[in-house]
């Protein structure tokens, strides 16, 4: 008979598992919240930790709420929908502080309250959903390739959900991508392993006539894994891009474009990054990992001399197109930041916005050598951010002010913008 234990939950992991200790052993209990005392059945036991199935909540957190989504706990898309939104924000701030202290070994830093998302629900402008054998769309179950069918996704836009409600899929479709703009216009991508059949082309025509659908594309994905991204896109009906405006910058978005999924919150984050930089007319700024160049164009409009680096060729092409369309002059470079940053001139401010793994050490070293007045670091992972902040602190850049933003409500993810400066000795 499996062992049952009583555990006081003290924290939550990035996967949404409650963390507690029983007789010196760390125990992870999916679905349990900080402050709760729970009864759990041990399902996996290792020398240093165990996993437990939640059987009963003996002492419930005051922040626990009933999730709006009927498949929460089965679907892997959201981890903390059972926690009141204000408490989600507190939990995310604690995650940042813990990383700074434990991983970064930082002292004297400040972390502002987490900026709440304008929309805690229905905020995503892009969703990509696998299709099951019954031609129902869904999301992957937690830590699984099994598909959980859904009728509606409560973090996807209303426009995207309306398409999901109306679409009747046919054989051969592997997954469906829906991208929307703030006007309520959508691009729909029907993804298959092979070229589209006449039946799929007929469906594409039907979808193209739906209200708000601007274009329907075919996506090719012949891989055997559960990766959803397509290798190539072909326009079937309508237009292949959406028009959007971010901070007054007009951009075109294709299905493959990297673009923030919570646009209203992204605008707040960009504004905060620019505010912290406090660049003056004629000063020089480097936007490393610049994507399609939206932030570069925004800074350039303020008469800052901007250089952007991006390793994805299609993103650089889009960035140059966006700069030209908005009448700004930005010096874009195609390549890896670690390969190019050392070859460039010095800058007054360096903006770093790396992927989840953080910056290569060579990037950190080159940034320090350029002796900028400030480094503005935007991160989607507090752990790698804290590691990189520790590096900067060892070179005198130890004055740290952090501003977390909730880009992904109902999940454990948190985005952080940090102003890093040299500590002035007294």
C-alpha cells in the first residue's frame, strides 16, 4: 500500500507543484498551494525527493479559488488558475526575490510589485493547438503527449475562441494555429504532415469566409515529435499577414513572426525599459536580441542612435521593413549576439533581452567592457537572470532595480525588466 503523508506546503515550483517537507524529504504535490496542509499519497520516491498525489486539503489557502476552466489540472497550459489573481502576483514577486537571493547571491537590490496584466484572461493573441484522433482541438496534458480536448481556451483571445467554436476539422490536420490582432482580425494556419488535400483546401476556403478571418495558410510539419511549429507556410486564401500597431509603431505580423502574445502588457514593459534607460537625443543604444525591431523603432523615434542584433534572418528582414515603414533609421546586424557585440562601438545603454537560457558569458563580458552607463536586462527566467546579475555585480554593476511584469497570467511565468548600474562608492 502506498505511503500517505501530511505535508505543509511552503512554495510552488515553475511547474505549479506545491513544495513541502516530510521527515527531511522534499515532497512535490501537484495542485497544492503555499500555506496549505495537505494529505498526499507518495507516487514516486527518490533519495532526495518524492512526488505525491493530492488526496485532501486539511488546511486551505485563503487564496484558493475555483478555476474557470473545466480542464484545469489536466491541460498543461496553466499552472495556477486555482490561485486568486492578486496572490498569483505575490507568488511571482517572491519567485524573483528568491532567485536573486539564492542564485544571484545579490544584496541591496529592489524588486517592485508585479505589474498586473490588463487582462488576466483572454489575453493571448496567438495559440497553436494539436488535433486528436477525433478531430477535436486541445492542449497537451501535463508532462505528456496526450491531447486534452477543449471547447474554449480561457487565456486565448475572444476572436480566436470564436474560430475554434465554428471550425469543423477534416482528416489530415495535425494542429491549428490562430493569430489575432487588436482589431479582431485573424490568420488561421492548418498544419499537416503533407501537402494539403482537396478536402483541406475546401475547409480553408470555408474558414476564409468566417467573420474576421483575414487569411488562411497551410503549414507543413512532417516531424514525428509533438513540436507544433511548421517548417514552411503557403498562403491558401486571403492575406498572409496581419497589421498591428505597438507604441505607435506599425508592424506586419506573419504566422512565423516572433511577437509578444500579451500585447497590452508588452507595451507597458517596453515603456518601462525605455523609462529606465532615460536616453537623451543623440545617445547610442544597443538592442541585443532585437527580434522584428519594434523596440528599436520606438527608441529611434525619440532620436536615439540605435543598433539592433538578431540571429533569425526572417526577423531582421521584418525589422528592416518595419523601420522603413515607420520612417526611422536603425542599424540592424544579422548574427549571434556573442559573435557580433565585441565588434561594435561603445554604447550609452545596452538592452539585453535573451532567450530563457540567459546570456552567453561572452555577451556579459563584452557588455561590461563597453562600460555603458546602464544595462537594461529583460528576462523571462528569474533563475538565469539572477545568474547573469551575479556576473555583472562581480564587475561593479551591482546596483539592481527590478520591475516584474505578469505577461502570462494563470501560469508561473514572470517577465522582469532590470536596471543595472555601477554602484557609486561613498
